[in-house]
C-alpha cells in the first residue's frame, strides 16, 4: 500500500472544501467534512456537489491505494436526505471487485447520526502505471 495521506495532501480541491482523509487501507478509504455555511446551496441545505466531492475523494484514494494509477470511468450517486449546517459527513469507499484492468467501489456517505445521506458506485480503470507519491 502507498502513503494515501500523501495523495490527500496533493488534492487541493478537496482540501479547499475542507474534506479530510480519515483513514485508508488497501482498497478502502474514509473521508470526512463538516458542513459550513460556504457548503450550503440556494435552498440553505448542503450542496450536492460537496457530497459528491466527499464521496469521490474517498473513491479516488481507495482505488489508488494499491499503488497503481487508477481513474474513474463511471460514477453514479443517489442522494437520500438533505444535510444541514453543522452536520458532519463521512464517506467510506470499499472495493467490491478488482481485475487487472478495472475495479469497482461502493461509497456510502453518512451523517453523524448514522443516517445514509448518499450512496455512490464507481468503476475505475487501472492504468498499470505506478502512483507517484
């Protein structure tokens, strides 16, 4: 396994939004963000783009954790409930299948109270090139 925290430090977009890497292991990553006013949409609830970014960051860290450059070729997210100012969201990405060319992940985003906020599936193309950290 590579140093996934090094990848997170280079992820300036996620860092700018306040997305943190909580933990990572082979084929798995957990990210977290606390909903701030800057994350709210025009209806005063958490912006779906932030929820997607949180899930996508976990997906990206998990699929690159094995040290081989992998990139998303498909992602699908379903939103279950709105989030509010002060909520803390955690995304957990888990590898569910892997071949020499592609891997598939399930990413669940939950609130601090355990309520499922969103579920994402993602497929990554495995390049065969080593991840540089």
